[in-house]
């Protein structure tokens, strides 16, 4: 079981990685919008990143579905890209 403190550490590391991914993508000759999703709960942690496209969110439309998870979403580019549902 991952403690609350351990989950916070995982989220902090995930946030750092997300910010680095965004920095690297912005430095490309032709930058694209990306969405990084970091989550942690009592059993695991995940880091995902996707190219953000109109109409594709990569997240569920109801934030209550993530009630057992701690979640950080980092977008580069316009907020309308990636279809943020909230």
C-alpha cells in the first residue's frame, strides 16, 4: 500500500516530468500541443502523455470517477485543444 506521503512524492515527481515534457515539446522546430496526466492512489501511480487534438480528451467527462485518485493534468497549448471536460 502506498501512503498518502508516498502518493504526494509520486505526484511531485510526475509534475516535474510533465513540465519537462512540455518544455521539450515547446522547443521542437514545430511544437505540438500535449496533455500530461499524472495520477496516484494507494496501489499505483501513472504518468501518461498524449498529443492533444480537438475532440480527444484522454480523461473521463466526470471528475468524480477519479475520486480514489490524486490527479494532475498539465496541458501545453490552448485549453480548448484536448477537450478538457471541466
